[in-house]
C-alpha cells in the first residue's frame, strides 16, 4: 500500500466506523419515532446549529445528523485523496462512493422536508446499506491496493 492509498484507507476506514454509528443512531431515531426531533428543518435542528437537548428525540436526530455529516466528510476526503492514486479502480470506487453518499445526504434532507414520507424513508434506509457496502469496499480496496509502497 502506497502513501496515498494509506491515507485513503485511514479516511475511509474511520468513515465506515462513523457511518456505522450514524446508521445505528438513525435506526434508533426511526424506532423511537424521533425522525422529526429537529423539526422539519434541515440542515439546522430547531433553527439552531446546536440545539437544546430538551428530549431524547432532539438528541437522537441531532446526533444522527452529526455522525452522518462526519462520515460524509471523511468519505469525500478519501475520494479527494484517491485522485492522486495510480490505482484507477480505487479512484473509480472512491468517486462512486462519494456520489452515492451525496445522494444519501440529499435523501436525508428530503425525508425531513417531506415529513417522513414512507417512500423517501425507505429509499434513505436502502441507500444507507449501499453507502456502507461501498465505503467498506473502498477501505478494503485501499488497504489491498497493489501500488508502490510508501517510502
């Protein structure tokens, strides 16, 4: 694994970890009926960047958004770094992963704006599975990349 691939691996590995937490918190958010804990506003929560946590619904929805945002940033960062890689498969997978995670973020916003419409909620959950698979594949591809070693 080369220097570039190591950085892609680190960013995507931690992206997968954080996204797993986002999916888990999102599942709890849905199960507890807290999907509108931040109201129908996005990206703010009750009109604030950091709201008052006066009940569990606000906390669940807010932290789902925070973990999803951090995971998004890590995966986009991994994709940006991958542009320097000689491994074209890694670059393509990073681009695909970043495109799908961008769609996921937009879907999350639409779910909120459309007040938890079942179709959009189902799509959001389905795309979450795809994002996890792609991000995990990106981390594995970066780790196993056949490019030159870091000197």
